[in-house]
């Protein structure tokens, strides 16, 4: 499969924006989509607001690759689907992102992309699978308590990711 991590990162960062610390965001202090807790885990020590504000794309790319892209087997997924699954993983966890995909293709939802899941993906109409996947993602988000606060933005993002993912299949 053609490696599309750089394209997926560009798309992801276009949706994530910069530093935010919204009091109702369960992720808390965040910059470019990286929460303080995730960054502390990655660097192995506590970080300050100043540290979070100082994050640059070159600092976070390796973390995004290992903790999200690699966890969802982004290099093995077809172009477009890789973006959709990666973006969902960043927002809701790699396990959940993969399980939603596995349910859609009819394999055991164990949270790990294996040969059976890849085979089932290859048997599907890719554009329909991407659209169904993003619809399932949006349905999940609509069930979250924070949807009343962040729902408009989440809906806009999922719609944009769907369109970007479909464009990547061409």
C-alpha cells in the first residue's frame, strides 16, 4: 500500500488547530490535537502550559505515527480509509477506531488490524466503506455528552475528513 502518512498528518493538523484549553473539553489542555496527558506519556515526564504551547509539528509527528497511525495499521489500509481511521483514532482512541471498522466489514472487533480484516476491506466498495465508516463515527460522537458543546465542530470535521478521504481514493 502506498504510504500516505504525510498526507494524513497534513489533513489532521488542518482540523486540529493550535493551543486550546476549553473548560468543557474532556481532553483538557491540547495543542495540535495532542492532549497534555498524551504528551506527558510520550515524553515521560510532566509538562507545563508553556511546554504545550511550544509544541511544533516536527515534535509531534513521531508521536502521531507511533501512537495512532501504526496502531491502526495505516500503511496497510487503502488510501482514504487510512485517513478516516487515523483521524478517528486521534479523537477517540485507536482501539475504538479499528473496532468500528471491523464491525463494518464483518470481522471480530478486537481492535487489531489483521489479515482477515484486510481481506474483508479489500472485498468492499472503498468509497461506500469510507462513507459508512464516517457515518458510524458521527453516530458515535452524537452519543457523547460533550456533543451539545462540540457537536457542530465535530460534525464539520467528520464531513471534511469524509470528503478528503474520498478524494484520496482517486
